[in-house]
C-alpha cells in the first residue's frame, strides 16, 4: 500500500506563479497612473493649505501677507510678509512648501482668470504671487495677483492625467476643484 504525500506539484506552483504574474502585469499600469494622480492631489492639497495659511496669517497679523509660487520645475512655494512699496516678499518665510513628495507635479499660474477648460502648462508664469490684505481679501495694491493655479503632471498623457485647479477670488476665497467634473453633478467639479 503506497502512501501519497500531500502538497503541491511543480506544475501547480508554476501555474499559480503565472496567474500572479498576469494579475500584476495587468494591474501595474493602472497603479502607476493612480500613483501619479495621487502626487497631483497631494501637491494640490499642499498649495491649497499654503494659500489658506497666507490668508489666515494676513488676518492674524493685520497686515499684508503673500503666497508665492517660486520654482517652475516643482511645486515649491512660500508664505511671507508682503512689502507694499517694492511689491515683493520681505526676507524671512512664515511657511514653506516642501516639493519632495510630489516629484512629477508642476504648477501653472494665471493672473487673469480665463476658463477652467483651458489647461495651464506646468511652469507657466512662475514665479508669481498673490497677496492677501488684513481683511483676508486679495490685495488690490499688487497688480499681478494669482487668480488660478493648475496642478499638473507633464509626464502623463492628457487622457490619464487628473488635473486640479485652484481658484482665488478677489474676496480671498480659495477653492480647489477638478475641471473634468461638472459642478452640477459633483461638488468637486469646476464647471
């Protein structure tokens, strides 16, 4: 009487490895797109938080505070006291944005709001700033305040990219939205 030992044969192991490789191969491209879009989302949240910090610092300090996008090749920014005579940031940052977690994200800026349907390329009009007055509104003393910031990934195809836009109203309201979504159907939409 022969006893058969339990376990898996080499063929069964190879079939299981083949199935696992197939699943990973099919899922990897979409996972890469997801990671790239997550970098865009993280960069957008960081910029939104920086803008809100600048506005709140202007209210708290009862003076003009600026949010400045500093580098066309990253998402670097800083918050600083704004000098109304030279229309520049005073030395010494109140807060800074660390671009290290958003390797492929880029910011595009416009000073006259056009339309969310027109994507801004990364690095366009950078460096640029928006100044908030002591009431938390966009300061009229600075003639070239940022009106919109687009967060994009120049590495991705346009069909895969989830571009985010941040609009800054003259009243100081800052809102991030997705231009690919309809505002009537989704509260995260722009149009």
